[in-house]
RNA sequence: GGCGCCAUGGUGCAACGGUUAGCACAUCACCCUUUCAAGGUGGAAAUGCGGGUUCGAUUCCCGCUGGCGCUACCA
């Protein structure tokens, strides 16, 4: 994908590295967004890397969905996507190097000896679980020689590992708390060396891709010291880390399927505007410092900084997301909205080519402008405001129940249709006067006619102001819809 | 269990030793109004607890509590 801004070869290099084991969820999207903001803010380079080393859990078909989600969000990248599955040799080389310089060793222990234990032992009445973090293989005394070995990192005894985090500050971990983690899994099949673990592939790639800032979820804070140790073993300078707080569900646990929509694709389908979604996401765990919240993407890029990233986990609040959407729906210049609405109408098969240019385009723009203060999500354009784009619509039950009660209505609406049909000119005030005049002669409140007419011409109890609506629909349509409604109005008033 | 991180109204953020603790969402009331929104005005609502440090703590330190994360030959 082409870069949106000129690249600065000395600028920061960041990456977003999803694993195609699921869809792009909002947490990942927010991480991608922050990386992108940072890259664009500093004219740096954004790299997309696919972490697909786990052949079992990896589902290649999910990748397209992730890319689609990123594109919908409006994010682009300058390099990649790079697939880790195609770089296995690099990781093996690095592991060999660690073996050669003494920072790693071959471990012949069966995998089960390390795995399984901790979680399983938890039930033992709170008994302290001492994990195995070192083994005799480390000293060249294989516990089960003959089996295929894994390569483990030889974590230094004693001492501490420190690194800089742009969000959390200087972090220190004592090495004795870090287990001898696996670099290369024991071989399956005939291969002498296996596949890399996350720690290995991430570090090797971040080094080779010259990543300067690792911006990722705070769930990685705990394994960062392992990675720092690896950088040192490979003779490389660690990058600057920036761990961003997690996004939680309303119950304060990490956002997951049971919290409802967590895939960005779902938000696209529900009809959110990407820019509104971006604005909302940006403010989850980050703030420009002041009180301003409505920030267009260009402002977000301009203001983004790692210093503004919070250390507190944030709860995903859908109500606020919807508020952002209504704000964008209302504040954007109409022209920016038209393509979105056009897309929506196309999806619902209501689109007519005449609205693409000329007078049709003008009408379309005016109508969208009229409708938008009442729109919450894009599909509202083809549902409750359907009557503005199609003659085929139905009268909502709630609307007839509410506004088609008065028994005089069938007669009055008939008279109104006649009066409107006789109008020499079709404009807001003419319609207004005609309706009020009729109300006065008939001795009814104007509101009675106004409300009933609204239902008759758009089928809904809720719509823009009546005379603006009439103007948008045009005289012929209003009159014919009014007449066509008469039998239905009759039924309702008798019920 | 161990290690780590975090802690301002229900939610998202401000206030980075001195403010009547601010803004926004949500919520309630009122205004506007032909419906419903939008908009406007106002209300209710927070510094988890306990110790320090300081003339002064939301802010710095310690403890507690609570939440979250990591604790795999997953990423």
C-alpha cells in the first residue's frame, strides 16, 4: 500500500503485528491506530507483520478479514505484510547464534514437564506453586537424552533486567523471576530444529526490521524482560517500548466475544463512520491533555504522543461510540457524508443513478442534510427514512396508533390533498399556510393535521419538520401519498 | 500461589503540590418544538481505605484492599 506521507528514512519505524487466529478486534484496532498515529505524526514507517508461526491455530482465511478491518479504519502501511511463516530460517539462525555464544542451550525435557503444571496445580488448596524455571539440561546434563531437543534461553542467575517504557517508565525485573523460556520448539517430524516461539520471532523480526518503537498492548509488559534479554544475547539495542493499557468490557474484564461486538467488521456493518470510530478509539487510553474530544483524524495525528497514553485500562462504552457517530453525522461537511450514504443506499437497493450528478445530486445532498440530525447509524437512511428515497414504504404501527386516531382525519386529509394540489407554487410557506388555513376552517389544531400528514407521507411518527419534508418529496408525491393513505387512515381511526 | 501493572463520579478523560476537583458520554429536570432528534440551561454524581512527607496533597512515599495482566515447546 502506498504511503500517505513522504517517508523519512531516519524517522521512527513501528509495526502492527496481528496473528491471524481471529478477526481484528477493537483492542488490536486501537493498537494499530496508535502505531499509525505515531508513524504519521513523525513521518515514520508503518510496517504490517503477520505473526503466523503457529500452524495449528493460524487460519489463513482470517487474514483478509483483518486487512479489511484495517482498511475500513483508514489505516495504511508502508511495508508488508510480512509473514513470519516465511521467515523461519531467520529464527533458526538466531537460535543457533544464541547456542553458539552460550546464551541458550538444548533442552531434552519432555514438553509436559514444563507445560501443564502451573494452571493444573492451582487447585491444590492454594499451595504455593513453584514453577520449574531451570533444569539440568542447562548445565549439559540432559534429563532425557535421546528425545528431540528444544532450544531454551539461558536466563542469567541473579541480577536484573531493565528497559525503558515510554508509558510506564523505567521497568526492572529480577532475572530469578524469569524462566528459561523456549526459543525454538522441539522438532516435530524429522527437522533438527523446530518452529520459533513468539519471543524469538518477535525479537528477531523487530531487530531485522529495525523497529524503533514497539507500541503494543500492556498484556505484553510481563514478557518484555525476556525479549530484552534476547536483544542483548543477539547483540542488538532494544527499542523503546510503549505499552498501552487494555480495553475492557463493561464488567471490567478483558473485552471478548461475550461482551457483544468486538470485531471492527461488526461496527462497519452496523453503519458506524470509520472516522467516528477512530476518534472514539483514540480516546480510549489516550488524551491530548485538554477537554476537546471531537478530533478529526488529522488533528489526532497532529496531537498524538506517547506521553499522553494512560496507564489505566479503559472500559469500552458503546453509548459514547454512538454519540461520536451522531456528532460526525452532523458536523461533517455534507459532501463528505454523501459517499457513505450512497453506499448504504446501494446496499439496500434504494440507490438511483440520477442522484449521482446534476440536479439529482443537489436534491440528494439537501435531503441527506435534512435527514442527518436524526440519523444514528448509516442504515437509518434506508430504514426509517426510506420514504425519502422510495415510494414503497409502509406505515409504522406505532405511528398510526399515535397520530391516526381522530375520526375527522380521513376527510381532513382528503381536503388537505386537494388544497395542496391547487397550490400555484410549491414551497415551505405555501404548504404551511394551506395546512393552517384548513385547520382553522375545520376548527382543529394544526398539530392534528401536521402529525397525521407526516405519517401519511413518510410512514413514520418521526421525521424532519413537516414542511421541509414536503419540500424534499415534492408536490406530486405529497399529494398522491396523501390520497393513497386515505383508506388506511380510515381503518386506523375506526379501530 | 508467584511476579507485575493500575486505582478521580456509572463510563471515558482533565487537573502533572495550592482549582469552589474541570470536560464529555450516560442519567434527571427545564427551555425550544407539529413528531422525534439536535441544540440550550440547570441538577445529581468522584479523588478506594489507612498511615506518612509537606505550610499544603487527587498529585510524592509506604501498607492494605480491589481490579487487571503474565505465569505454555499460543501469540
